[in-house]
């Protein structure tokens, strides 16, 4: 965590993702080097009570005191904030997690010469199991490493060109919803077959969690691992047959494609 030392971090926005970032940072650096701002004062007070961070009374105060500024706000809010603080941004490292707002969008509002890093995290970051993807412009290796270290505190991090960010949004940003839907459906199936709902949810959720971990730790293609649990003439291959006949894989691919298109459409409105 050396790259995080002696830096002052500002977080604008203390919703779910902002809170997750603050929680992660507070485990790695002194709380007095984390400054937060939010228009909702109750949220700010709650965050301060929990982590001991500093509250900025005004947005301008945060910008002036921090050398790394994280924008954890909704996409429709970010443009106006950037305009308000444009004149105060000098050489600070700018980090945005606003979905659909491109690096170019940000640069056009605060200066195309600024160090800007865009990040797409996802909600499992709330429990340290997030998937975050980083794209950057005008950011040196140290700046990228700073952002990587921040989001490593929340889970796994990849660095990809920004051209992939809409697909990343569709795959990992929206992905938890696909997983929740699958877990719910599996649990419902268990309930239909007589298993109590609370037990069925545990069975379904842990099964998917274990399968995901096996993919990550084995390094093998999911289809190879699937083949190892589909015994000839067994119940698993019968179940897989039903899924494939219904177009399960194609439906999921269609969902990722549609979410990618939607992400691009939303970005055009910024």
C-alpha cells in the first residue's frame, strides 16, 4: 500500500459504492487522510461515526485539500459537479465511477490535460468481493497503480482500454443481477421440490459461489468444468439438456449484448 501513503483522498458521494470505497480506504490509510462530501448530511455523519473520516463542509474545501478525488455519484449528477469545481482542479488525480460517463466527457468539462481514471466497479465490492475495471487517460503508471490499489481493497481489478467499458458495464456491472436471478430461480426450483426456502437459498447461493471460485482458481474454461459433472446418463446432463433446449446460454448472451447497447445509449445523453 506504499502508493497510497502520504496522499489525501477525497470521496464525493457516500452511497453504496462511495461507502464501500471509504470502508476499503479506511483499512489501508489513516482516517484523517480521507475527506468526504455529500449533499445528504445524515449519510455523511453516519460515515464519519463509522470510520472516523473528515467531513468537508463544502465541495470546494474537499477539492482544495485532496490530491486524489473520487467521484462516486450518479451519472446525471457528475457533469454539473465538474463544472462547479473546474477552476479548482490543478494536478489532482481524478477518479470517476459514474457509469456511462466517458473519460472524454470528463476531460471536456475540466480540461483534456487532466489525469483521469474511469472505473467500473460492481456491488459485491460492498463485501470485498467486487470486480472493478480501470481505464485511464493522461495518467502515469503511478496514478494507475494508486487507483488499482484502492479498488484491490474491494476485490479484483483489471485494466482495460476504455473502448471495452460498455461491455464491462453489461458483463460485470450488471452481472450481479444475472447471478441473483439465477440463484432465485434455482432456489425456487428447490422449493418446488420440497426444500424449505431458507435452505434452498443457501444451497443455490453457495453452489454458484463455489462454481465461480472453481473457475477462478482452476483457470479452466467453464465448459470443461461442466463436462466433469455431467455423467453419462445422469441427472445433470438431463438438466443441462433442458437449459440448452430453452436457449439458456443464448438468452444470457442476449442480455449482455442488450445491456451493452443500453450503456452506450445512456452515455450519449451525458
